[in-house]
C-alpha cells in the first residue's frame, strides 16, 4: 500500500513537471512567433549600391517605368500622356504622346514585347506598340470584386501596373494593379493590389474588359508602383508617402518590407541583370545596384 502511494506521488510529480515543461515551451514559442511577426512587419534598410540619376533628357512627371527585355531599354510613362524610351544609361531613344491620357504606370508582356499602361480615372489598361508608341487596344477593368467596389469611380484610381507572365495561362499571364488610397479606414477607398485577367490572346477586339480575380488589401497607404521579380517569382510594391519597398508573393502574403531611398517614388523596374530603376515625380530616374539577399 505504501509502495502504491509512493508510486502515485512520483507519477504526480512527473506529470506536474511534464505539464510545466510543455507550458513553458508553448509560451516561449508564442513569444518567438510574436517577435518574428513584429520583426517581419518592421521595414529595414534596402541593401543597394547607389549609382544615381541617369536622366539625360528632361521628363516632366514620371509616373511609371518598366524594363523591356527584348529591346534592352526602359520605357517611362508620365502624367501628361507621354511615353519615353531610354537606354539603361539614360540616353534618349524616342518619345511620343498617347492621346493626353493620365498614365500612371507602364509594363511589358515579355512574350509579345507589347507595352501596357494604366490609365487613371478610366481604370483602363491600354496596349501600346513599342516601335511607334501608338495605342493598339483598350481594356476597361470592371470596378467590382465579389460585390465590393474596389476601384471606386471618382476615387484616387489605378496608380501602378505590372504584367506577370505565365505560359500555362490562356492569356499568357495576368496583370496586377495597385489602387491608390491615402486612408486605411474601412469606409474609405481601399489600398489594394488586384490581379486582373484581360483577353490578350482570346480576343482581337480593340475594346474589351478586364476582370479582377484576386484582391489583397494592404496595411500601408499610397501604392505608387509595381514590378515583378522574375528571379524569385515575387511582386514588388512601392509606396511614395511611406517610402516603402515591399515584397509580396502571388498569394498576397507580405514577405519583407524595406525602406526605399529617394523621394516622390512613382515607379520601379528590375532589369534582371542586378539593377533597379526608380522613377521619381521630380523627373529623376534613379539607378541602383540591387543587393537584396537571394
């Protein structure tokens, strides 16, 4: 009887110790997880080598920039409807006006080489032939997603665009657009990044519609530029007001946040050769050596 009682006491002590170990372990893991989340949400300095402003010809108000992998050049859109082509050293190649539209971003389909620009207020994407810089087609984006008006008429409008190629997609890939907002309040226009399908391959109509298929609300304001990092398969989002450079996967998860150098950053482009280009509203095109860890 005495041995049985002693056994029970020893068992009880071991159970208490085991429970305490599990409890302490769980608390430590929770604290580590919260610490990691806090660190992950806190922006750090962007690692780069400063090369500087490469602009050789004045650009009034750059609003977007993209690198053309076939032509090995940069295309820049500005608010007045002009599109510029320059080489990576800033030497001017050509300029043309695009119907005085308010262009707020520009991108390229690397398969066809065609350019696509976002038109603010109209919430439209226009297709531009790179040789002549003339409009070929127009796609109006349906403003709602699952019954919610994401691109509100009369709101701040589309401010950024990038094409993400996908050989398995019937349209050759999808567009991602950034809707500008200066508020994170629920009742206000959302700061959101949307994935949009446009009939690039399935239609030859000069005018057609684009449909939002995914939307991800951001926890920061003033989305001003988008790019796609082909090496890592991730999206790059920049914010002018908050000076942010954000990496996001295509499932909408924020991976990292960096502090972006410069001022009035309206567009960003990666050339796949280790360089990054930031278009600033003051007319400067800043070139940086990209030193992010891979």
